[in-house]
C-alpha cells in the first residue's frame, strides 16, 4: 500500500530530463523549429496547454479529496474508540 502511494505521489523523471516526453512530438524543440521554418500555419498549442493544466488541477483536487476523506475516517475512528 505504501509503495502504491509513493508511486502515485512521485515526481516524473521527464521533469528532470531523464526520460523523453511521451505526450507527443510537439514538445520536441527540434520539431517546433522545423514547423517554424516551414511555411505551414501555426499550431494552436493553447488548447493543449489548457488540457494539461486542467488535468493537473483535477489530479490535485482528487488528492485533496482523498486526503480529506482519510482525515475524516481517522477523526471518526478516534471518536468511536473514545466511546469504548
């Protein structure tokens, strides 16, 4: 159980540059410079960034709800044990 929690809360290796970003080739600076040098229309990266920020927000809200639920269980268990 502790290993699962550590795995859930770990920092990904791609932030430290140890692993390539699996989210796609649009994060690769070489690809972005290729697109910039060619005469193609500009990519709209705002939507992709908005989706990533939304996922991060939902993940943090889930963690907060999980921590709140765990705290509630601990408090209720303490109240129940104090009765006995």
